[in-house]
């Protein structure tokens, strides 16, 4: 059976070692991350949660190579991205990273299918028609492939964004509040699509979310507070996630 499977690597899909991120200098400096160490093995669905200002979005941006740590190292597929220049980082992101944003970030003049294959077009890579058909079927867009974003619901637009992130078979898929702009029904669809890509295709996924129901879909939930990892738990249900967040709010 044809499928879009992630590139398999022996090293952790992504690993951060003693990562810090400081903004500003002197007395006005702000430490968004304070020595975070984290490994995400291949095939795992990890959610990152924490109060506002905890550093969860900063951590994702560092792990995805969208920002540079003030200290510490980040590796993707065993490659140290903190030593790479912009050209090397761009090449690595195209090969190893898929990204799903809260705001979809689709090009309005392109159809759903054209948005999906855009990363391959930009990277000068040929589209495998059979793989593309399999991916479009996986995200349930067979009847909407020729529609532009304005003709799609929010949930359909996010499914396009997920397919676009998966088309290059990334080592890791990052999802930044992927259900933040969706109602509960559409959110459930998107979370199921992410869960299925992990269960059926081994797609390593890291998701930043503030929603307990979303985090409960993941295999593992990493909780941040004040720029540090304070909890790292597996197999939590929604009630357990809410309880942990409640404790963090009263630290």
C-alpha cells in the first residue's frame, strides 16, 4: 500500500540539551527558557503545555530551527542545528521538518492540492502522484482538492496544512496550537488526523497547545513553567492534564 511515511532516523527525532533563550541584556533581560533538556524519540506524539509565558512557543521555535538558543544545543535527526548557517538550516528544514500553524498559512490564490505540493515545488522536488493521491485520501480532501482556501471550512484548511506538512515526509511534524482557530467538532477532526498519522505511519509529532482535550490525545505531555520543564508524563487523560495545569497555576 502506498503511503506518505516519515523519514526514519535512528537518533531521537529532536533533542534539546540545556537550552536557554534570553531576550535583551542587563537588568531588562528576560529568560524565556532556562536550561531545558528534552528528547523526542521517533514515532512519538508529544504535547507541550504551560501557562502563558512559560516558554512553550519559544521551545518549539528553537526545536524547529526558527530561532537560535542563547546556550545549549538542538539536534534534529542527529544533526546539531545550532551550528548551521541560514542556508544549511533552510536545507535541513525542507528535509526534516513539517510545520502546522494555528492560522493555517495557506496561499489564497492556490488550490488545496497546489498548497499541499508547495514545499516540494519550492525545494525543486518531483511530486510522486501515487503518494499525493494517498495523502489527499488520508486527510479526506478528495472532493475539495481543487478548491481555494476561501472555499474551505477552517477544519478543511487545517487538513490542507497538515497534508502540506506531511508531503515531504518530515522527520518531525511541529504543530503550533493547531486547533486554536477551530470549533470543538473541527478540533476533534484535526486531532484525530494528527493521531492517525502517528499511529498508522509513525509520524513523530510535537504539538504546543493550551487545551487539555488536545494534550490528552498525545502519548506524552511535557509541562513548562517559567522557562523550565516541571512535569513530563505519559498517558494522561483530560482530567489529569487539567489537574496538572491547576497545580502549575498555584506554584
